């Protein structure tokens, strides 16, 4: 694990505007202060996808303060878990990290109706990730 006592998770997607922001929102909500949660993108957008914000609000999670951030090698190196969502080849690889690639539809440019199934699948995967982190 990282230098801190808490495990660190980095969610990465291309624009850091939908999938990775929803995943970070779920993990931060479910884990509280037990896990350090970060997200980034290989080509970050100007803002978080409004449909992702709306879909998360429907389940009681507010990601309105989130902002897309650029992926850095330092962020990857500082993380125990690196979860990629469609940009695995852009993510640097460091020994000792756990890398997972979640194949999820990209909600970019879609309305909230199309984002809900992606949100629900992310929730399922975040639940499983949290169980894995807790078992280590």
C-alpha cells in the first residue's frame, strides 16, 4: 500500500468527466475516510458531464464540486489501485500497483437515461472493489 495507512484508489478515464467521476463519488461516499480517492483523465474535459452529475444526484451523491484533472505519472505512482475505464494504454505502469480495467460504456454526450445503467454498473464494481480493499 501507499505510504499512508489508508489505501489509495485512482480512477482514470479519457475525459475524467463521467465514469471516473461517478466511480470516485461512489467510493468516497461508501468508504468515507477509510480510502483516499482520486480521479484523472488522459485528455480531461472542461467540466464534469451534467448527465453524470444528475444521475449521481438521483442516488444521493453530489459530485457538483468535482472537476476534471489531468492524469500524471505521480498520481499513478501514489496509488495502490489504478482503475482504468477506456484509456489503459495512456496510463503509466508501476510495479506494486493493482491495475484493473473496467470496460464501461462512455456516457459522453448522452442524456441521464443512458447514464443510469453505467452509473449502476459502476456502483456494483465499486462495491466489489471496496470488499477487495477491505479483505487486504
